[in-house]
């Protein structure tokens, strides 16, 4: 069944302790949902919990430390959600890392890190939680965080990031129909310039993927990037996501600056497509 209100619903939000994830958590909690923040960073979790009524003792918000690339730990988190809440109703696959650097300098470690979190983390969330969401019969909703970088041509330093996000976009589009048959909605969030901690990618990179990286200089520069005052507040994105869930929107898009570039890309693809009577 579609989510028509958030009262009594349980939402599991990865990357939920900062940035867009925390903005979503605040919006859903304010509308009556029970929130489980899943995050890699205990320091971010501690700070995030203080921003809700009751803090760490809140009855509506709790947190769990999870690395979304660790399938065993993720499966344990799903089991805990089943035991504590009878399964989740809303899954927000939001955790992501800003992997940037000259693509010809990329090493396997950079591909493994970027795709492991930005794509693999979403896959792991779906694999761990969809069975229980289908089994409990309450319906629900899934939101996968992609990026507007997935919908336009980007500079070469964003190749790994955009590739993972493009896969998330396509996967979300193509899963929507089958999930709808199970009473579960599917949305894909495509944000652009939003105040977040995504520039802290280097701090979240596992030790075994650091030494063989070709992006060390780029990650240092990224860590020093200043967040623009005009960038969107995470809480505003959170409101857009909450409304998108209630409307069962496929696309939740935060910014309009890329519309012409999106149109140009689509028109170029259409122009290259031959006319054909072939039917699927």
C-alpha cells in the first residue's frame, strides 16, 4: 500500500547523520515517522541525535553504525529492524561519497570505493530490506539517492561518481513497476548543490582503498572546498523527499539549473536514434 502519511511508519535512512540524509530524517520525524539513522561516522551520529527532541533518549529517533558496503553488517541491521519494528516501511538509500579526480589517474581503489558506496550501498540496501518490506504486507516506499550528475554530461573528474549515480537512476526507473506490484513505491532523488559533508570522502575511505588511490591530491582539494551560502539547505531537500514519497513521484529533482543540459543530452540521443518498426 502506498504511503499516504508517516504516522507509525518506520524509516531507515543511510547516511542519515548529516547532509541530505539528516534533512530527510528531520522532515519525516516531524511528520510522525519513527527514524533509524544508519551512518558510518559515530561522530556524525552523536551530533545528529542532539538535533531531535529528546536527543539520544528520543522515542522517535535512534541510530545504528553501519558501513553500507559491509553486507554482513547490513544484513544484521536488517535483522534488527525486523526484530525491533517488524521491518521497515520506508527505505532511504542515501549514503554516498564524492569521489572526484582525473579519470586517467584513477586506480582500482578509486573505482572500488566510489562504486562500492554509491552503487553497491544501494544494492545492499535493496537486497537486505526489500524481502521484509514485501513480507510484512504494509506496503512502503523506497528512495534511492542519485544525482543530477547522472542526467547530464559531466567533466571527466566526475566519471566514477556520475557512473555510480547513473546506475542508481536507471535501476530506480526500471524497478518501479515491479515494486508497485508489491505495494511499494519507488522514487529516485536527483540533488545538486546542497550543503552536506560529501566533501569529506577521504575520511570515509577504508584503509585498504587508500594507499593505491590515484586521487589523493584531488581528495585533499575536495576536503578544502567551501560550501556555498546559496546552496540548498538539507532540510529543504528533506521536505521535497517527504512530499515526493506521499505523491509517489518517480523523480525528485532539487534544482532547475541543469534543465537545458538535460534537454540537450536527450535531444542528442534522439537525433542519433534511427527510425524503426522494431517492437519489444
